[in-house]
């Protein structure tokens, strides 16, 4: 782990306390039914070094905690997703704090997703309707990887999570990375996660790219299902990325090389690596036109039939996983159509994002041998 576990400078954890109890609000049960009305997809695909860093911990408030960043930083931080249930390809049913869903045989599965929110900054945050819809979209996920956080102020994400917790009496937290990008356009990656269901077990970091082969270096974070939810909790490493639309194939070749180092550094410690985000490549391009063509066991959860942009013309957002090692994947996946979900026009849907959220369901239980390291984790949240 000499290359991969150095923390990021200025990393912060923000714990956002819950507020009003949604159990006293019957109308929100209906919202939960709708929020998990996910469109099940029929399409199923089949050395690095982080920047140097240290971590601090703070408590979130209703307003900005850290002021305003005047320029892109090299910080990453952690700061909490909601409950619901997925049947096999069916809409979910409401459930509280990880319990069994009504009519289900056991606890609901782990829901991991990715969502390019498209220029998530002050302007979008000022739109109350859009923010309310983003909260409804986020709430069912246990971990949601987010791309295109463009605000210089971390408080945009912090305040979003605070409002999410207030709306649903939830305990969400978040991880946010530094600004990355080689042009005047830069963005940050983030994860929003339900701290009642999962925890971060190692310091998040970005993968350094000294040869500048990537426009935007991925944000890597290792999660684990909470011990109280499973006798053998599933742990997994998420690699959050956004590839360049003009250089996607070359960049995915480099991601394959980075994966070799990740697999080496986590050998015997973590076998579940999930690469997720906006690839700007179709599933068939990823699997046949890049170095992943030499990795036959690596699959995409969605195939070329499933469009992932709001206009339903591109299949660019996905999760890539190892079919043998990550047997925890339940073979259930899909997108959330913004127009169908909110019964809105295309113009209104595009105010939320030009991409759709993508989801995939996983077991709470580790499928193979336990992969947690015997030594204490660098950061447990």
C-alpha cells in the first residue's frame, strides 16, 4: 500500500445531523415508493500515487463551514444516503434504517450508483425545485458517486447533504475530492453515502497522474457495509471517474494500467474494485476498443441498449466490475428516467442534469473470504 494509501491534503469529514422525523410524515412514505421506482434495465454487460494530504474532522452546520476557496485545491474530504428496497427488477418498497422491506425475504440489498449532475455549483443550488428533486434522487442510494461538482465552495455539497438529512431524518455523509482538470475547466468528484448503512474505512485519495494521461484523476474511496447489517460485511473500492469525450479510449487504456497497480497494492486485502462514473464511451467501446478487451472477466452493468443521458441518445454512464471477484453484484441494475420519475418536460429534466442516475444492487454480505485488513483502518467513519 505504499503507493495508494497516502491521504489527501485538507481532507474533511462533515457529519450532518438529522432533523425532523419522517415517520411522522405519512406523505413521505409515498415519496419513498416513488423514489425507488427505478427503471430496471434489461441490458447487463455481460503504480499510482495519490497526492499528499492530511485529514481533519469538523461538524457541519446549516451554512458554509470553510469559507470560499479562491482557487482549485488539492483537498479531498468526507462528509451522508437513504433507505429503500429493490425487488428483482421491480420498484422498491420503503424501509427504515436498513430493516427488511415490507413483503421481502430479508434486508434490502446495497444500492450503489453514479450520477453526473452536470455543473453542480451555486447556480444549480439556488434552484429550490431542482435541489428538491436531486434530494429525492439521492435518497434511495447507499453510495452515490457524483461527477461535475464545479463550485469553488465545498459548502454547496455540505449544504445539500444537510438539507437531505433534514428532509428525511437521515444520516448522510460525503467524500469530496480536489479540483482536477488540465484546462480552464476543472471539477471535483464526490460520494454521498448513508452512514447508517456503510462507512469509509480508509482515507480517500486521488490517483496521481504524473505523465498527465488523464484529464481528470479519479477519486478512490474504500467503503464497507456496517458491521451490524451483516456478519461478514461487504467491502469495496470505488474509483470515481469522468473521462474526456475526445480521448476516452486512450484514457481508459491508462485506467487499465492503473488497475494493475490497484490490484497489486490491494492484493489479499480487497478484491472488489468498482470503476464507475461518466466514461464518455459506450459499454462495447470500453470492453472491445480499450485495454479492457484483454480483461474478459471485467464487465459493465449496463450494455449498449441502455441510454444513460437525459435525451436517451448515449450510453456513457456505467459501473465496471470483475464478474468473478465481485460475486456480490446481484445482476440488477438500471437508470432513473428523470422525466418519468417527476412527470416533467425534457426542458425541466435538463435543468436537473443532462445525465441520468445509474444504479446497481449488491449483496450486503462478502461473497468470498473476508477482505478487511487485519491492521486498523486509517480512517473509519
